[in-house]
């Protein structure tokens, strides 16, 4: 695995996405609490909207390390720095978000992530992060282009799984009742213990992680993300349903525990 370095030898990840929307619409999605929750992870985020202000994030009952805003220029640019990027004792990390308007009502969102260390022992964690951003940006683009500012909910479960990445991915998709894994294929999941959902596969990625992105039609419009890959050195399965529309938040609160229980049981019962 090769990790890009900045001019100081620090690990650096750069990701961008083109979105058919105004800079103001994208800003609301990436720089407000309700926006972030609609496409990233099931968490509460607060921005103290000024240079030197804090970004405070809570996932369930757990507080994520606080970051400081080092730049704040709506709707074009903001940046943060925070400690303990990958847990206690890990290096400081910086995120720089830039929105550039393009013709035809489009804009490009660019994220640059820099880890404040020259120690390559963190390359695994940096690589895991780099592999995950394209899927998050897929969800972000779908949200901003089709569901901006709609009520939202996230049904999400993650858990370790035995075996190789390819083996675990095939077992996971089969257990969810999926047939052909290909772009354009239909998905109709009706499995005991899993919230029912249906839609069409929009993207299939095989690489450092294997994942499919689904444009959901039922029970709500939205995006499904089903994948397997390394997180912190462990092979991990993730099933996430981003739901939009009236009742989505209530569905999230109702179905999270069910999906978590199913995925945990799946990981414990599949053959190693």
C-alpha cells in the first residue's frame, strides 16, 4: 500500500466529488449538524461557527474528540484540527473542505485529510480511511442532489467477520438474500431479523474493501451501503441504510437494534 505524503512527509488523503448543486446546498450538508448526520454517520454534530470555535460530535452516548476550526469561510471553505484521530495516543489530524463552483449549476467538493506524523506505522489506518471516503461521498451526492434538507434517518450496523474479504463479502450478500451483484441489478431484501429494503445497485467496488451502493426505493428513498473491508486491522462488515422522508428518523430509531443484532449473529455463526 502506498500512502501519499505532503511536503513535510506526513500522510495525506485527498478526495473529491462533483455534485449537481449550488455551493450553498453542499455547505449545508457538510457544515451543519443536520446535514452531516444525513450522509455520514449516525451522530450529532455541533459547529461553533468561527475560527477557533469547536466542532463537537457525539455518537450515541460517546463523545468523539473535539476538533478546532482553523478556517471558516461559508460557503467555500472550512478546516479543522483535532487530537487522537484513531483513538487515544494517536496523532493529530487536519481536515480541509473546499467547495468550488463550476458551470451548469455544479460544484466540486474537495477534502484533504492530513495526519500530523511522519511515522509510517499509521499507514494502515490512513489507508482504511482513504478507502471509505468515496462511498461516503456517493451518499453525500445522492443526498444533496435528490433529498437536500429532507427528514433523514440512518440504520447502521458494523461487526467483525471471519475469513478473507472476498469470502466474507460473498457470505454477507448471500445472507441478505442478494443474487447477482452487478451495477443495475435489483435488490429485494426480506430476511428475518433485517429491516426489509429494496432498490437497485448503483455501484460495485472491489479493492481494499468490497462494497455495493444501492439506490433505495423501499422502505424509503435513500442509499444503501453494504460492504466488507479492514478497519483497524480487523475484517469488518458494514450495513448502512440512509433513509429520507417523513418517518425516516422514527424508522432509524426502531430498526438499528434489530440490524445490529442480526449482523452480530451473522458474524458469530458463519464458518471461519
